[in-house]
């Protein structure tokens, strides 16, 4: 066993061959994380002392990151005692991830390349999750893909997913050509750390592209259940797509919600905002010290938004993200 010390003063033990993130989660210490495959950078930390070794490629790191000693804890193991510069989530207790059986309750087409899938759990099972988290759906022959849950917890315990078609994708082939109501699947979750925290009194901005609106929808549904003292000062949602048909969802009727759809390849008949969601947001939010941003969608949007917003004055700990990265196996 190897001892890992982190910035907060906490320490934990990592087994040989065990990812630093997995070891932390196993012992109740939560880091920010998303993909768990080394392709985003949510779980990035810096090694201050000690040696680590990569279990898989760290595609989410730039050459500059690597030169500065950054690693991705989801795909790095300790080779001895390690001191790690990384923020943990304090006293946040993540719901336990479980593998559960489920069946398809319904499949509906939302857009030319997006379906909504409702999954139902057996009556004796329930998935405890925080709005914004994701699940892995496990299909035939162990094929596994990650999808954000698009609803807050419901009385009927159903799970809503928004699934975009990936050309030549094996799981897309199932969802768009083969899936039927009552098909038996398994899900693993909840996973990820894309959920609200620290929003009280802040200007809360939710950025999304494509099906990144799914966890945003879940977060919006959960806000109404929060007490007044936990509510944000203001609430804005910027949702980006390429064409008008990409905007397949309408927000709930919330009196304080500012909803801004944005198209990057709009036709001449589009009268709304043009461009990228982070650019539009920056034009409309010039004071960022009290802003809390949650961004979900393409990795390009996440990286661009994070760099631009921090450069414009957004504090480091007030940006949370969930990047949708393509599966390593189609």
C-alpha cells in the first residue's frame, strides 16, 4: 500500500495498480471527475513529490500540463508515497455506485439524431443519485457507454437519458436500430461529480451544447426543492447547437430563469444569438467574481469555456464541467 497526501491535509492508501482516483473514492475522499478514462481533465492534479505511473494514456493533458507535473488521477497509480496537489470535495458524500438491472420503458425521437430513452428499475431497486450525475449503460456482450441522467429523482424511479447518434457507433446502432421497449439492460451508477454545490447567493450559469442539456435539465428540476437560503441569486442557461433542429428541448416555466439558445450555424431566419455559448455568455456576464459556472457538452466547448472564463476573471473553483468524450471503442 502507498500513502497519498493531498492539499487539504487528508491522506489515503492506494494499492499497487489502483488508480489514485479509485483509491480516494474507495475511502470516501471525492475528487472532481468525469470520464474516468484519461480523456478529459476533470480529475487533474499536480504531483508535488513521489512517483506515479500511467495506467492508460492521458489524452486529456497537454504537453505543457505534463511538463508542469500534472497528472490525471483516474489513470495514474502511485509507485510509492505521493504528495498530490488537488482539491477534494470536502464533506460531500457521493452516493454509492451500484450495478442494477433495468428495462426500456419507452424510446422517443427528440431530434433527427437524438432519442430519449426512459429506463425503469425493478420495484425493489432504486438508484440514489445527485442531479447532474451520469450512469454507464451496459448492453449485450458487455458493451458500455456513459450517459447523463436527464431528470432529478422521481417517485416512479425511472431514469431519463438523451442519446445522440454516433456514426458507425456500436451502441448507437443498438439505440437507433435495434432497441425495443422491455429490453433488459444493466446500468452502473451514479458516477461523476457534476452536481450543484456552493450555488447559494451566486449567479448560476449553466452552459450546454447538444445532449449536454440532459444534466442541466436534471439540475433545473432539482432547484425547486431547495430552500430559499440555498437558491442562487440569478439563474441563466445557455444552450448551443449548430442548427435549429438541434434545440429539441424547452425549459420549465421558472420565473427567474433566463434561457438563451445559441446556434453556431444558424440560417438567415434565426433571430436568436449566434456563435458559441461561452462567447455569448461572456458578452452578457461581464462581472464574474460571484458567478458559478457548470458546463456540459463537447470537450472543445469545455476547454474553450474554461480558458476564456478564467482569463476574464472567473475564480478557479467556480467552474465545474462534464465533458462528453468519444468512446475509445465504437
